C-alpha cells in the first residue's frame, strides 16, 4: 500500500472482494482498483496497520492513514 502500486494492492484482493471505507461499500476488483488509484495512490495516502481482525469471516484492517501533500 505505501509503495503506491495500484496493481500490487489490487492483486491482494479476491475477485469478489469488497471494501467498506467509512460506510461506503466498494465491490469487486475493478471498483476497488478505481478506488485505490484515486483515493490512496492518487492522493498519496499511506497506512499504518496496527491490527487485523477476523470478524465472522470478514477481514477488518483498522488503520491510521496519512495523506502526503
């Protein structure tokens, strides 16, 4: 994530994955790719992952984000 490599990030997701970002649900790799490209890579946002939680089969990654301007 912090290398700003859109395709590398998207490769970690299953084809039917979804991302819930602040109550927005982004479904599937194509939508996730657009989201990552714009809101993380494009805005140069890095993540500091502090834990990974398995919640009834969903993987939750609470994180602290930092925008580099």
